[in-house]
């Protein structure tokens, strides 16, 4: 009888242990779900870099053939919908406002975790215009969308002085108090919104038409590239070469200055030394058919209509290389069709 009693108590004790274990597991699961949902809602969203960075993780793996990198001159000017509709190029605008080359380098390392692009198109406006070793004005736009990793920590180390690190990392500590700022977009950031997220290809067009003066530049000096920018430009060249990716350097069209041209002249020298193409579209305003009365949003950015002209020229350049396939109609690329539909909807609203 005593043995039976002991056996019964052992069974009850075992059930209680299992029950407590299940309760703990359920609590941990609920906590993780709560943290995930809170992070999705409270995380900062912005089409000036954060969404472009975060959007990479929603893209079909190894589907992007051409990745566009650099500053807002990419995601405001390069129309991914046009590249797809006219040329069948599966492109993504993977850029951030005023992004310095050292951040671009770590963006590129992050990209290679998920994609094997055939070409990287890098706009080099940032090193021409911004000369500081630490550039804080749009820093957050280039940080918050990236997942935590050693690569992110290395990017922060190259980009932020230790005394300012707490302003940007960890991200949740920065945006956890956004309760009063939440908008409808904040509640469309969950895994079940994957189709919407996948259709976003980084392009963020401008719709104003503000006349600009056509610049006349004759600058011949080639001394505008800072040592830090030159160091990371060469690291980008080396990394793309190692990954067997074609690198194309560009300067997208805007109202260029002589000071900017000093940097582009130096970049052109480096490109020739390294055997990398460099196209300064500011030397081809007429060839692009740009109308300085109608095609600019401001002195630094094209509007949608100017962007279409520039993107068309870029698409021709890429398609002539013979290295970029036409993916239209292929399985797994439906999200680029969705991107075209979304951009046309925005165009309808704007017009």
C-alpha cells in the first residue's frame, strides 16, 4: 500500500512539474510575441532610409539582380517600377539619406547575406557634398532599419563616436516611447503584411515641379575626396570584386557645384585605376532630355517625371551590358508587378 501511495504521489508531482513547465513556456512565448508586436508597432518608419533598409529583409531571397545604393539621389530618382516594366530588371533601391560611403560598405555586407546581385549601382553624391568623418544629420535613417548583428555593430563603430552611441543603439531604447506618434502605417508592419512589404522596392518619388538654374561647371581639380571616403570607396570596390559583382559608379543628375565636381574628378581617376565604370549624369543633362523648368523637385532631387527620364537612361545602360536578365513573367518575381501597380496608384493620386 505504501509503495502504491508513493507511486501516486510521484505521478502527481511529475504532473505538477510538467504543468509548471508548460506555464513557464507559455509565459515566455507570450512575452516574446508581445515584444515582437511592440517592436513592429513602435519601430520608426521612414521612406528616407529606414524602410529601404528594413525592406531588404522582405525581398525574395537571391531575386534582386541590380541593387541601387547611395543617398536619397537613389531612392527618390531611380524608378524601380519603370526598370521592371520597360526592361524587366529586378532592381531594389537600397539607400539612405546622405549616406556616407562607410555606411554603404556595411549595407553592402548586409545585402550579401540575403542576395547575390549581378550589379551594384552606387551613387557617389555623399562624398562629394559631405566631408565630416561623422555625419549625424540623417544618421538615424541609416541605422534603425538594420537587424542586430556583428555587421551592424561594426557599422556603428565606423559611423558614431562612442559618446553618442546611446543615441542610436539599442534601437528599441530610442523608439520605445513613440506611443503618441503612432499612425496607420505603424500597424502594417507584421509578418502577415509580407505581400505589401515585398512589393516595396525602395523607390520614394517626389511630385513637386520647382524650376532650377542649369549649372555651368568647368572645374578641373581632383582633390575633393576625403581620406575616409576614399578608403571606403576602395573597400566597396574590393568587396564587389570578391563577390564577382559588377560595380557601376554614378552621379545622378542634380544642380551640381564646382566643389562637388572636384570630388567627382577624383572618383573618376580611381574608377579608371580600378577598371570600374563611372558615369556622371550631370554631364549629360541634354542627352537625358531634362527640363530644368519641369523635372526637378528641388535643387538636389528630380521629381517623378525627371526621375523617369534618368531611370530610362540607366535602364538602357544596364540592359546593354548583357549581364542583367529580363525577369518579366518568371515565377518568384510577382512582387515587382505589384510594385508597378503601387507606383501607378501614387501617380494617379499626385495627378
